[in-house]
């Protein structure tokens, strides 16, 4: 399935992630869905956009901004698909629900918080 978002929605996503990065906090998928008002299927659209952003960041050898988006559940980790994506990008290897995933995610979040993204990557 092909999903598309508008330039305004893409810019909104980048802006939400930049605010979260500067405030050093994480966002839930649900919060992003509510703020961005993506077209249906909204979760698939958001997932595709976050995976695309991960590819952009990986190619630029930057920390992955998509790591700032987590599930509401007790794990406080991104969904399994995030870990599958970062494994394809060569950034992480292992089960998505274990200690290694939680540790890698925590260190990636710190890297995002401490990184200064070039302006053209933000908007």
C-alpha cells in the first residue's frame, strides 16, 4: 500500500519532533496522530513517514529522530516496526522487545537530544 502526506503534514511532523528534541521529551504515536491529523489509514501513514525520516537521517549519518516516538504501553519503546526498520538500516540488531532494544533506544534518544540538525533537515 502506498501512503502519502502533504508537505504541510510532513513539515508538521518535523516541527513536532524538533520541539520534542529541544524540550528533551518523547512523543506517543497517539499524540502525533492527534496533532498532525493525518489521512486514513493514519497509523500506517505515520509509520511510513517515520520510516522515511529514519532513512533520511541514516543516510546523513545523524541520530534517528523517529526514535522520539514511542508506544503508550508499559514498555515506553517504539513499536516493533521501528526496530525492524532500524535493523534494515544497520543501526540495531536483535529482538525488539528485550533489554538490548531498550538500551539501544535509550542511547539513540540521548543522541537525538544532543544533536543539532541542519536547518534544511528540520523544515
